[in-house]
């Protein structure tokens, strides 16, 4: 999107202000469909830092994620337990951590998608 969607920014701001991670969202970014739950940036950063800290090779990078994020109007969406939907698969199956610029979202809907062969 050339102009970020104010409604989407309002949703992200609400997640940030209430420190909740229960808002499910699906977005389209450069043709990729990503579905999952939004997390406050501080919670997302903490979780990424924990994952990096547990890695033998990536431990030094954990500190970058421990710094406080910017304040003010959200410019990014922070997903956890998120999957990129490709064909009949969600990658990764267990979900991952994604940071997406609001300005890059071309479409979105509330809720997350999953495939079922029932």
C-alpha cells in the first residue's frame, strides 16, 4: 500500500496498548499470504531474543532485540505463531515470528486461515 491503512494501524495500536496476543489476522504482502496472531512489539522482541539466546551461533544477536522498540504509531505488525500459506501448506507448520511493515500490506482480514481436507 502506498498509504498505510489507518484501520489496520488502529488494530496494531490496540494490540500494543493492551499488551494482548490474541488478535488473529491474515495479511497479503507482495503476493504472500501470512496468517497468525499479532503480538505487542515488546513481547515479540523478547521472544525472538529468547530464541536467539538459546542458539550456539546466534547468541550475540539476542541483545539487539532486547532494546526497547519505538513508541508512537505502529509502523510494523508483529506476528507470532504465524504461517506463510503456500498451496495446501502453512510454512512453518508450527508457526513462526514475522515482522511486517504496515505499508507493505495490500489486503488483510481479521482471523487466521488454515487448510482442512475435511
